């Protein structure tokens, strides 16, 4: 599939200059671009690399002298990453498949909407509902009674357990697991972790008389809002009594864990290997950096940003930027870090006396 430079610029909401009827077959980094590629030189740092490739057209930064860069046509992108989003949407290939594979196993009571694609070896349980235009990949399993909205994409190996509801246009990348039981156990007598919380470690811990862990079953399921995306191998656990919830427009990266009973707000970003522990409430538009962790039973306000590898052990007010372990205000963390860096020098000064 090819597009003219003019068509691509219109899709980007940007201006095109020069030979706007040049046909483009794909996108490329500047140094590797061929004559039918649209080179992505959206900042001056990539300008010199255009000479190493063969691109005739490129997306360039505002103010760029595109003719001096040896181009026949250019698209001016005031906001580079937004242009990247729209460009990749325009150039991406549609998902394959047509209709329902004869190798899929679908319970007769399942309700399948119009124009649904179901790949080989998918398993659809009794009473499941799949909305119109949804795309179900190979080896996907959908438990009894699961509800899936319209135009959803479930890629290979996705697992949806009982009591799961997906909104419209939800995208689940390969091997996502939603609705597994939460990590919830209790002992006959107070366990050492409970004692540690009560004593804050002041008293020594001893082996309990009965170390058996009794399982608390997860009955609450999961509700995923519209336009949510979940990355490969991420998990969202079912709630104990009420549902675990992920709000509209939230994007969850690969290898993220959302614990049972958690509530994640709208338009949040949860980056790779981050985790939200059980019963924590995360507000709207929160960003949780990679490998950051949020302890259980906390409240994270709206518009909070948690830096990568932060560990949050207490509630966070709205609008705050947090870093470190334990997480503190960004300014406090930076001051503490600078003071720690100065500590060896100060110690040497004391030693010299």
C-alpha cells in the first residue's frame, strides 16, 4: 500500500512542501531510507543522517531548510511524537484474517457480533459475548460469561478468566492474562508479616504454630474501560468481592502487574515492570514509571508522576512528582541525592582534621 506525501501530511494534520505527489511505501530512519521511504528526521539531530540515505521525502522539524537537506518533498511536524503516532497509524498494515476459523472452539451459547474475526485454536466459553468488529487471535481463551466490546483486539495467547468485562476498542497484546485470582492468603493466627506491621520490627519473629496459608478466593472479576491497551505478559488480577477496575484510555506496558481490588483511573500510563498492589486507588492521568511499585491500600491522586524505580509506601496528593525509595517529592529526592554524593568529600575533610 502506498500513499502520496500530500495524503500523509493530511493524515498528520501537517503541511507538505515540494513534490507532494511522490509515492511513499513505508517509513524509515534517515540513514537507512530508500527512495520510496519517508525518512523521519523530526529533530535537527537527525538532519545530517539524511545524506547517508536515499530518501526523497522526509518529516522534518519546524524551520528546517529541507531543500538544503537534499529532499524533493518535506512534511513539517511541529510536534514530533504526535506526528509519529499519526504516521504509524496511517502506514500500519491491517490485521489479517477473515471470519471465524474452523479450528476455533466456540460454545453454541456464545454471542458473536458481526464482522468478528476469530483465529485458529481460540476457545470461547459458554455465554461469552464478543462485540462487532472485534479481532480474536490464535490460541486466545475466553472464559464463560466474559463480555467483550466492539472493535477489540485480542492477540495470540490472551487469557480472559471468568467475570471479565472489556469495553470498546480494547487492545490486549500477546499473553496478557486478565482475571486470574489475586495473591490473597491468610493464616489461622496472625502471621509474621502482620506482627511486623504491628511492632515495626521491634520484636523478634518466631515460627507460627500453624504456618498453613488459607486461600481467599477472587469472586469480583475485572472491568476494563474503553480504549485501554495492555502490553504483552501483563496481568490484571480479579477482585475479591468487588471488581478490579482499569479506567478509560489507560495504557499498560509489558510485564505490569495490577493487583486484586485495585482501581486505576482514566488515561493513566503504567510503564514496564511497574506494579500496583491490591486495593490501591490510582487517580486519573497518573504516570507510573518503569519498575516503580505502589504498596497496597494507598491512594494516589490525579496527575501524579512516579519516577522510574520509585517505591511508594504512603498516599500521594494530586499533582505531585515523586522519586526514590521510599518515594518523596522530586525536589526532596534530588536534594537528598546531592547531599549523599557530597558525603564522602565531607568525611574526608573530617578525617583530615
